[in-house]
C-alpha cells in the first residue's frame, strides 16, 4: 500500500508516518531525510545533492524523483508513505509516472486538516515546553516562522488537495485530534 500524507507543517504527518512504520512495516519516504542521507552517502547522486545544497540552491524535482526511484527498488512489502513529497503539481505528476513505471500505484492520499492559529499555538507551546525542559528548540519554532511556512504551504502545496480530490484519491481527517484519534482515522481509511 502506497500513501501520501498531506497537510501543513506541524500537522503531525511525521508522527503518524512513524506509527505506520511501526504498525504496518511501511517505509517512510521523507524527502528531507532522503536528501540528508544522499548528501553523506558518497554516491554519484549524493555528491550531486551535496554540491547543490552546499551552494545554497534547491535540489531539482528530477533529483528528488531519482532518489525516490532508488528507494522504490528496495524491499517494500508494507508499502511506502510519502511524507513531504509531492509538494507541487509537477511533482505529483512525476510521482504518478514513476509509480506507473514501477508497476505500482497510489492507494490513498490523506489530508490532515488543521486550523492555522491552533497550529501556530501548538508550535509555540512545543517550543516553550522544550525550552523549559532544557531541550533544544528548533530555530523556526515560533509564530512568525510558522506563519511564513504556512503561507508557503498554501501557495505551493495546497493545490494538491484539489488535484487528488479530482482523481478520487483524497480523504480528509481532523489533524487536530489526539495522536491516537488521528491514527484511528488513518487506520479506518487504510482498512
């Protein structure tokens, strides 16, 4: 089973992906993780990624699709969770073509719906709790950065909601419910 978790930053996609990895033996394909892994791999693709990132440039869609293609070659008995990809309509088309070439399909696209202000407050509270516990706080865990990240999401990624809805693949859940309730909603969709 191959799924996409869609939702703005801080919606809990990574948390839910980890639960699916543990419970269903799925493989989480997080583009950020893949890029960091490739950068230090010493492979030809990894050296290309490192050079682009070191120059402060954005990694092209073709490179990201290449990294995903490499991951799809491995053992995928439980299926894949696409987390943080696709982010644009072009990437969604490229992913669809790649899956078709591999004889695979996308089974579900799950949108984790959240209220922006509640999400901003969640991130601010998370930063406060981490600081009080003496844990490191992400530099972008503040209200201003979060609002900027949300704006980027709505500009670039939210068109995917309509795209996958039109294809009949989209299911929406309440992303602000408790972690276990969100997991239950995802489980109900996946069967």
